[in-house]
C-alpha cells in the first residue's frame, strides 16, 4: 500500500527552499480565551522539564492483552518484515515489530488499554510559540503527532502532521530507523537490552524501562487487532487547492479520533485541543489551515513551519489565507 503523502515527503526532504509568509494577525477576532504559555527562556525550560515529567507519569500501560489498530498493525508488520530482511544483524520480523511498536503504548496510551490512535496529538506542550498570536481559542500547533509522536524538535522535523498520522507512511519511516539503530548498537558490542535502549533513545517515555516491558509483552504474548482503528485514526485524506496548486491533504478533526481518545479531553493535558484543521506540505514547509467554518472565528487562518524548524520557535501565522477542499467543495473554492 502506497501512502498518498510519500512522494511529496521524499521530495520535500530533498529541497532546500524555505518560503515564509508575512504575518497578518488581527486582534479583531480575539476571544476571551487567554493562553498561558511558557514565554520567557526560563519558563520554556521549566515547561520542557514539566512536559517530560508529565509524559513519564503517563507511561504505565495496564496489564492484559495489547491492542493495536488493524490497519496500523498491518503497516508496522509490513515495514518490520522489510527491515528485518535487510537488517545488518539477525532479527526476526516478529522481534522487529515488537521493537518498533514498544514506544507507542507508553508514548500515547496514557494508561488506557484501548488501541493507540494514529491521530494522537501531543497534549503536554505549552511553549508560547505554539499559540496563535491573537489568542484565539482552538488555534494551536501541536508539535508531537501520531503513534510515535513525531515531534518537529526531533524525528518529525521533516514531515507533516499528515504524514505522522498516516500509519503506512510513518511505519515505513520509523520501523527501519529503529531496527537500524538496534543493529548498529548490537554490532558495536552492545548487549541486546542495551541495544534496545539505544533504539528507543528518541522517546522520553522509554527512559524508565517501560518500553522494554512493552517489547516483551508484545513479543511473547502477541498483539490483538482492533478493526475500528483505521490507517489514519479517523483523519480523512482529501485533495486541497492552495496557492495555485492541487495538494494531497489530511483533514484532522479530533472529535472523530479512533482508538484511545483521552487526549481529546481539554482537561487531559496542558495544551489546547485544536479545532479541525487541514495539513499538507508545500514548497519546503508544513502547512496547517483552519477554515473559519470549522474554527468559528471570523477568518481562515494558516500557519506554516519550515522543514528543519522546531515549531516552538519557527511558526508563521497568516490571517485570511484559506484553501479549497476540492474533495468536498468546501472552503475558499
């Protein structure tokens, strides 16, 4: 199965062009919502540390059978089979699957036994750069996205939220990456447990050993499938017309999240829950667009992040820039 985002993702990784839009933020549509972000350097450092503590506090996964979305699991297994076949060390497809999926449950389950949602958006960030400068409710750029919480400050710096949500695209990216790190460490003389820890070093939730526990649970007991959790976890592939070109896009509406949806509750984290938005890549940037009809605000709002940039300090917000959802004929058509 080929991802509709894969070709654009590969092209985006190769380009060096960065396009910045001129902010045209108006306070006219400001609501009573008052964001309380971490603003100064000291506050941001404190926020980063608190975010890590919050994440680590939510890593425990209930005992019992593990569950995963049927399509996401099939995507991960397919990627694991390919990675194992080409690995520089001896590893079975089952071990590669367990190795790659081990971080997912601690990262996004938050104590739930429900299958993780591919649509999961980070809920522990509150750095000021992620908020709409006009303070409008529901316009917030969640930097960590998807099953593996691909974050613009790390592994997710060169992909969009749409690609991170697409379980096929992200499996094809993450699974061989994890297997390669494991084999490199093992070939370098590490023990198997140490090599697994090296493979998981990108995920904070693995710091306390939870991922090794999940690895053995998945490897020894298997993983059940939940057919109600699809490839995109409830997000919907669309085609969008933006800046004179047709683009593959994804419509992300948290109310339609499939699988564990604890993160859709406003009280379940420090980050705002965003209104429905579109996401796609365009000319070296990730673009997210909130249509006025979805956000309830007076104008369409677009936010862009250059690939390679950390969303916490590289976003550009522009009022009045919408798009046309040509799949459904909605928006600025």
